[in-house]
C-alpha cells in the first residue's frame, strides 16, 4: 500500500510536487529517465531507497532496480550460502534476506548479516571461533547443541576458577567509517548460574597490539545478593576498579561510597535479554575509519575473571556479536 507521508524537498514541497533543478531548468524528479533516477538513489542508503520509492511508480521502479541494490550488497555476497528457496534474480531480495536471516561463514564458525537500514556488516563469532581457557577439558567445559543457537555447538561452563574468553576479527571484514559495539551473547544453562552473581568481570576491546579499552561487566542481572542483602544495579566503574586495585571485595565498600562515585565514569554494564532466548552484555566499542586502518589490523576482545579465584559454573556461551552502533546511541 502506498505510503501517505510526504517526502519533503527544499522549502516544504510535498512528494507530488517533488522537483530537482538541473542547471537553470527545473523539472519533476519522476520525469527524469529511470537510469538517471537510479544513479541518484545509488548514492544514498537502503533506508533512503525504500523511502523515496513512495514518490511515484517511476521512482519506485528505479529505487528497486538491481543497479541500486547491488551497490548496497557486500562484494562477497555471491559466495555466501544463501537460502536455496531465495529468488536471487532480485538484488533487493538478496539484500533483505541478508538483513533478516544471518548466514554461516568460515565453516560455520561465524555468522554474517547486514544492518537493514544502512547495509553495514555485522558478525557473530561463535564460541567455536573463540579461545576459551580449558575448553578442551570436559571437566571444565562441555560443547553442547541447543536448538535456539544459530551454531552447531555452544560452550557450556561446567566449573572453572580461571574464567577467560578471547576472540578476534580482521578489520578488513568490517565496514569502514563505522563505530561498532561488541557484545557477549550467553544465557543460563539451568535455573541459575554459580559464581557470577556478585562478581564483576573484566572486559577488553581494541586494536591488537595497541591500547585497549578496559571495563567491567556483570554476567548476572541486577538482583539482591542473598548473603549480603545488597543489590548491585547501577554500581559505578570507579568503585569496581578501585576494588580490583586494592584487592578489596567491591561489595564491602560502604553504599555511600558507591553512590558517590556512580556519576563519575559510568556504571558497570549489566546483561539484557534479547528477543532470541539469549542475553547479551556490552563489552565495549571501537571505530573503523574510512582509510586509516590497515587491512592487516585485528580487533581483539577479551572477557575474564582470574583474580578472585572462586569457582564458576552454569552458563552457556553462544559467541561474541559485533554490530554497528545505532544512530540514536551515537547521539546520546
């Protein structure tokens, strides 16, 4: 059904009166040759192409042309394992399929998809693609299959005191001129986990061999610790960092100290539920500029808890997700 919202141009002209100026001549946009219209839309974004398609039938035809949508597709799209039922005669349909349904790459160790509004590349590094300390020992980790995972296997934490997961991805696989956020995707293996409910976990994200950004996260949601009666929602990074430096359990800091530091340096990230039966916690972010990154560079991610020494168990790890920061998050 045709949209009724007007596409404004210049001084408030509605879509029915949309015009473009060519030299001294002014003409209706949709009276231009279709190839010319396609070339104009070619230099916009997938979101813009969908919006402008409502101007007229002529513009819609140009906006949905293969010339436009092949530009939005990544160069390697033809080598991807697309669904057999997909109609590959339309580049727009291929694009929408990659935006809606991630495909497995790298022998099933990664998944790849496109952010629908921009065409930016997104990835998840599966647990099989990560370096997990002691993951080859069944006493500490198990590799299991769960129906809600996009990968063949996920890592189940059985029992460890040294918790460490690391991953990396080549810069050349990512979209240039893009700020990315990195998330750990996981969930409880059963009704509850053990050893994480009051333990800040160290996280690092950055370019390999260069300075990385360090922070702390929780892998359990903000509940009240049954032993102390202390809820840790909104705990400041400053309080946790100071606890690690002094090796003093962070929960033993007086509440007024924690509250006083909460406004400086932000809060410790806590997990949030996703719509796919998994949870995620933000580990950090990084920026790939338009030309200053060497294609040989890599982004490294680490999440660990090796100082406290308590045993931990009861979590399933699907992988590490890397996706563009949304516009509304950038402007906050």
